[in-house]
C-alpha cells in the first residue's frame, strides 16, 4: 500500500503504474494509517521494487509504504 501527500501525487503515481503495466487499485486510506490524502494505491508486493525506483526517477514522493497481509 502506497500513501501519498495528496490526490495529485496519487494521480501522478497512477500514470507511472499504468505505464509499467502493474495491477493496482486506488482505495481509501484505512483508518489505522494516517495520511494527508484520503486515497492510497494498493499493488502486489512483487512489483514494488520496480515501481518505487520508477517513482523516484519521476520525482514522485511517497509518504509511506505499508505492507498489508492478504
């Protein structure tokens, strides 16, 4: 689960995710996690390293990366 500062950052990250062909979902941030933005992105952990590297290249900052058990 990727948490961002704003919905604008979520939308920027979504464009990168789509370009990489990664499956994702945009969902509300769970109540137990604090975030300035009400939405977050869920991805499969196996895709996280490539995505995090690409987000860094594109200067899209992430507030938190949270691993959630399925």
